[in-house]
């Protein structure tokens, strides 16, 4: 058969007749002769057979823009260039056929509208075709996680021409809309709204084609505000957050204190509360919000500074015994005292050191000063 000198062997019957079947092997396009030859008689008969081109495989058969596609064919002209037409791209790739008329070509799906798209392999004499289905896709989607208020870019392709695209996010019906161009391409985006923590679905739907593509976004938990960020013991701090669980109990930890306050998030996972700075040592402390069920956390820093919180009595004559109390110092920090304009004064006991909680108390006697209001200065070293 053609250039195959023995594609099949069979035996004739007693009356010299035979019947057999063979599979056409890979040969070039065109008219080919099938010849039956008697092995002993040498008699032969032939018929002409036309070999047609064929696309034998397309792998994969569907995918989004950017997919690598391998096309194999046979029955094309021996050694001829084979062009591959994909949809409206008349020559997405070109490759030479082998001597037996077979070829293998690889191309990348370019930007075209969704749906079944024709692949045609052709040379200057013949052609064959198959199909590939273009699927929708997000060619740019960033970021994939963030807090409430994060701006998200959603750009897609593989949808219908001039088609309205609706983008939904989590429990929000429609976050954004866009219209594709002639290639089925669109650019859009949205800002993450108040939603509980966790993985949410971002979905783009073509209103006319019904094509859908979706990806995920992780809403992360965050402390959105805290004021003030510097304070002493008894300062009231207002703190807010979102991206926690819906109706979830939020525990606030401050420095060494676990559970200095608790608050219940609303159905969107947001919350606001206040707490009072308790007695701890001087320095920058961590304020941590912890979701009881989600275990999501976030941190903010708050600086605890020293204070002189009580003087008793607050008036007196020279020689009056004064007791003072303070907090917000470092563990075992030595504290020196000044009264008015005369500098350092003696205390009882003579060496004042802060406790492990940063507190102290001291006694001193008012020394000779002019009358009037005097300042007391307490400095840790």
C-alpha cells in the first residue's frame, strides 16, 4: 500500500479469491496505489486510493487563554509546511510535515472570546480541522488575601464579546461590573467590604454567555485603630478591629495580662471596645486581639510610660512628711526625686527601686523652699 511493501498478508481460497482488511498507515496526502500480489503466481491487481488529511489529536481539548495546545495530524503533503489556524488567528503557528505527511505543532491559546473554536491545519493543497473550547479565566488577580479595605484587581479573558461581567465577592451580590471587548477581555476590581474572616469566593459571570470563573480570597483579621498609643496606668484605650468571625467573642491581651477585655464582634466580624491600662512595667507592650473560635489574631504596640499617681498630703510647711506613689517603671529601676528648684531630695528609704510590677512608694521631708506650688520630678535610672 503506497510506500509500504507489505501492509498485509492473507491466503487465497481454492478458487483463487481472497478478502482481507488492513489499517491505513501514516503516509503523505494524495493518490496512493493499493496492490495485491500473488506470492507464487506473481499475478497482481491494483486500485487507486486517495489519502486525506486528518487532525488525529488535540491535547488538551479545552483551556483558558495562555494554555499550551499540542496538535497532531497526518495525511498532509510530504515535507510541506503546515500552518495552524486557530479561531480568527490565520496562522498561530507553522511547522513542516514529516516525509510521511505527519506533523506535530504546539501553540499558546491567544486572547479570543469563549466557546468552541476551530483549529485548521492546512498546507498549500489540503486541510483538516478539529475544535478547542476556550474557557474563561482571571489573567490578573491580585492580591488573594488582605484585610477589609484592600483593593483587589480582577482582570479576565475568555468571556463573550461585548459582554457584561458581574463580579461577586463572598456574601456581596454584586461588587463590580465590567464590559468585555471584542476579544472577551475585561479589566475590573473592587474594595473588600466588611465581611467575616476566612476564604471567600470571587466570581465573574458573563451575563450573555453564562460562563463563570472563580477564585478565592482570604479576608484577614486586623486591628484597624487604637488610640492613644502611649499612656500610663489607668489610661483608657479605645480599640477597633474587623475581619474576625461573625458574632465571635474577641479577647484582648495587653502585655502580661491575658483577657484585659472581651468584646463581641457583629455579624460582619467588626468590633470596638475600650480597656484601661493596668499596672505593668514601663515599655512598649503588645495589644493582641484573639478570636475565640477563629483563632485569628492581630497586634498593635502601646507604650506604657511612668506616672506619679498620688502625693499625700498635697500641701504643707517646711518639714512636712510627704508620701508619693508611682508606677510604669522597669523592674528594680532606681528612682531619684527632685522637689522644686533645689534639686535632689533625700527619701526614706534612701534607695528607692521599682517593684517587678514597675511600682514604687517613697517618703521625703519638705526641705527649705520658697512658698508656692512646687513640682515633684521622679526619674528612673
